[in-house]
C-alpha cells in the first residue's frame, strides 16, 4: 500500500486512489454539517467547535455565502474550505459579469465539484480535505440542496449530512424525513443535529435559506428552538409510555377474562 499512497495520480492494483480516500477520512473527522430541503426553504445546521475565550467567533464560520442566493456549509479542513469558497465566489461574480445573470445553484455546485476533481488528477497537488453542502433556489424558484465530496462527485439531495458520524445522521434522516415548510424544516434539521451534538447555541449554528435571502438564527433563537424540540420530544415520549401502559392493561384485562 505504501507504494501507492504517496502519489495522487497513481492507482493501486485494486483500483484505489489512496490520497482521495485519506481526504474523505479528513472529512469524517470534521465537525458535523446537516442540510434539509423543505417546501419553501433549505435549512443548514452545523456543529460549532469550541473556541478560545478571547477569539472572535465571526472568524470561524462553518456556513458561508458564495453569492447572494447560494449558501454553503462544509465539513473538513477550514483552510481548504476558505480557498475553495473563494474560487467559487470568483466564478459566481465572473458568471454575473459575463452573462449579466446570477449563476444557478447547480452551476456553482458543478464548478466546485470540478475544482475538487481537478485536484485529484494533477501531480504536485493534494485533494481538498472537505465536503460541502451547497443550497439555494433554482431559476424556477424551487429549493435545492447539493453535496460534493473530495473526489469531485456531486449530487442533489432532499436531506443529507457530512462530517463526523454523518452515516448515522443520514440513516436517522432517512427514517424521519418528510417535506415540511418554515419552522418545521428547521426543527427537523435541529433534531438531526441533536442526535450527536450537545443541545446549546454554543455548539450549534443554523441558517435558513429562503427566496428572499439567507437568515442566520441568533443564539437566542437557536436556544428557543432547542427548547421547543426538547418539549415536543418529551411530550412524544410521555404519549408513547402512556400508550404502552394502556396496551399492557388491555392485555392483562383480556387475559383475566379468559
């Protein structure tokens, strides 16, 4: 294996590009990012790293804008993300300047995926160690959510997660996803994050991408939403226990009659 994992352009005999796989491992060690597409918006939620007491939190944003209507969340190496996002911003402005129209979300995603793929096929470079969730609205006004990975592959999703334990969160989303609107979409995204993240605005950042633009929830709003979600979960648990108790009583009553 050591003969093949040093060069980015060399395949191993069993068809692996080890440097690309190592980049995907860097993504899996990154903080969690979740995206959920609703009927009228897309919600991005990310796990925030704890920062030093004297550090300005604005310099460590995991959710950033590429254009006025395109938002991105990422998992992986923050320094790599800065370079890739700047390239995407430049392409978005170049598109606007050349065609006098804003680039579509799919166009931006295809460009980001193309840049990531180019860095898997050239000598003297290494792959970008990050995965992205890119969202916005199509020219027809439909919400869209795309995912790219270090290999340059991109795909569209209804809901997805990337970063640490993303597989478990994705499986949770597969079981619980349903098309929602407004606050219900934000709650679904938050519930997915809370499967792994401590319930506090210090650990969670949420942005809602609507037709009118992007709104990042304040810490107070995130805490209020967490409280609502936890109250709903407690009510559902109580109802479940009550239902199980009633069923047990009915089963005992039926057994007594027999």
